[in-house]
């Protein structure tokens, strides 16, 4: 009944009950059930002869009286058909196509008869409809836009569609603006997800470089089901499609943060410690020391070193290094994480031997009391 009241207020030609019956199709239902039980329903062609004979017996005034109510009903239905909104997108699409083709034929004929120039643009008003921009123009109208506005009518039609769908913002929004907007939304969304995962702790920012050190080690949180091939911040992504995929993954909680249990975090810390120790041993083995020179006074000291077999035993019990980064792909495989590049040592790759002794000798005073200076 509310829809019928709105139609009455918008058009005002019929009663609220009429619009309500049209919506509910009650008049059609009544017509279908008005015949008594057992009576045959006749077709219009079977009654034509009887109707013709009766019609010829009536004069003009009687014909007007007999058909007045029926003509009003048919007129109202025609008006409803012209103004009513379609219930499905298919009907709206077909109606728009048929009507626009009919208008094109009429304008073409009028241009041929009178030489009048035309420009016709037809676009959809929202994203739910299926119609593509419709353009009709005569030859001189297209030349006018090309010469005066330096643009084509088709380009104008697409701009007009963008304005009708999204307003001024949608019309002025470029590819770069959309990419920047997606980057901003993604950064805010990821930070919100991180803060919710680490609560009651408070994370000030999201770290993509050294994620294991800045996030996992501090908050016991790992990132799962990263959809892209490279783990990086949204600001380093230039593809709009990749940004959309990443935003959709975060928005639907496909990609998420997960807090590690106490046992998982202990295993992660042990594996990370073993990985650091193995890396330090590898660095020491790569640097060969120079043979020490014979020194008369300093005592020889031996530093215990770990053999290669001990190193292999340490590495055999730990997980791969990527598993310790705390970032996993959709296929649950560990992903590499960017590490902050440290400054190289000045003596990298150089042989390191004993320190050089000072060549300048210091004079020691004589302990003989009989020694005198001359």
C-alpha cells in the first residue's frame, strides 16, 4: 500500500486503490475467477460475430456509453505501461534498446526530409542497468565537436555516463587518483587489522621491512594468505588490479593476521635463534685468517671453533629461513620478507692477522748505581 500511495502522490491521475490493484494484479485475478464453475471460457474470435451484430444495432451515443468505462481503463493501463518502472534489468534493457532504435529511425527520416542536424546521447543512470552509452548524431554535428571542442561525441558520452553514475567526483577521477585512493585505503585497513590482532597492545604502524623483527617478535603475530607474489607495502604497488585484489582479500578477511600460541611462538624463537647462529658461523668460515707470525713474548691462546659437521647438525633441526619471516602466501608457503640493508664493513673480504707491534722502542733507566753520565 505504501508503494501505491507513492505512485498516487507522484502521478495523481488515479486512486490509491487503483495503483494497489495494479501492483498486486488483483483485477487480473478477479477476471480469471469471475466465471461460474463448469462454464466454458470463450475466446474472442468465437464471439466476434455476436459482438458485430450487437454493435451494428447501436447508434453513436449508445456506443459511446457502452465503451466509455472500458476506454478509460485501457487509457490508464497504457499510461501505467509508459511510466511504470521495470521490475527486472532485462525488461529495462530491452525497452531502452527498442525505444532508442525507434527514435534513431525517426530522427534519420526527419534529417532526410528537413536537413535538421541532431545530437542524441543516452546513458544509464546507475551501475545496475546494462545499457551502454548510446550516441546518435548527424555528420555536421560530429564535425562541430571535433573542430570546436577537440573531442569526439563518443568521449563526451562516456564522460556524461561517469557524471550520471558518480557525480562530479566520478567524472574528475583519473587512473592516478584511483590508484592513490586505493593505496590510502589499503594502508588504513591493514593498520586497523593489525591493531585488532595485537590488542590489548597498541601498534603505532605497520612494518613491511623486517616484519619478523618488528611485528612477529614483538606482538607474536604472523600474516597469512598474502595474495600477491611479493610482500611489500601498498605504496610500492603500481598496478591498480593488484591493489584491488589485495584490498578485496583484506576486506573479506581472506588475508589476515593470526596470533601465535605460546608453543608456536617458542618454536619460532628457537628456530630464529638457530638461523642467526648458523648465519654467523657461515660468515666466519668465509673469511680466512692470515698465518700468525712468531712472537717471542705473548702466550699462545686457542679459541674454540665449531666444525662444519657441527654446523650441519645445527641446521638440520631448524626450519627454512623463510618460515621464520612470519608471512605466508595463499598456498601456505613462506614468503621472503625485505630486510634492511646493513652497512658493509670496511675490512670485508680482507685477511685479518695479528696486530702490528709498535716499532719504536722505549728506553728503560739502568738500575746500576755506579752508572754515570758523561
